[in-house]
C-alpha cells in the first residue's frame, strides 16, 4: 500500500543513511520501523512479547536458581 506522510528533514536524512547502510529500500526501512513501533505500543503485542520472553526464560531456567528464587519468595509478603 502506498501512503504519503510528512517527515522532518533530519528523520528523512537519517533514514536515507540507514537504508543505504542496511542495503534496504527507504520504503522497507519505514515499513519495518512502523511495524516495530506498533508492536511496542499495542497492548496485545506487548503481552505476547512478554509471554514469549517468559517462556524462553522458563525453558532455559537453571534448576538451582529456580529453587533459590522459590525459597526467597516463600518468605516474602505478597
């Protein structure tokens, strides 16, 4: 989809440099940037990202660290 937007000169120039360095088109850089912005600010995407991170941490959890954390939390007031 094509769209027209107004962008500050400095943002445009920085994007041009980044696109050249990444060997991507300007459109691709803007598209990636907007996708990342939306992912960071849409609550459902933020929750999904946290869920993925927690799942990864759980899969790679050190048994000793998990046990120690559990013992510490047992004595904490919730």
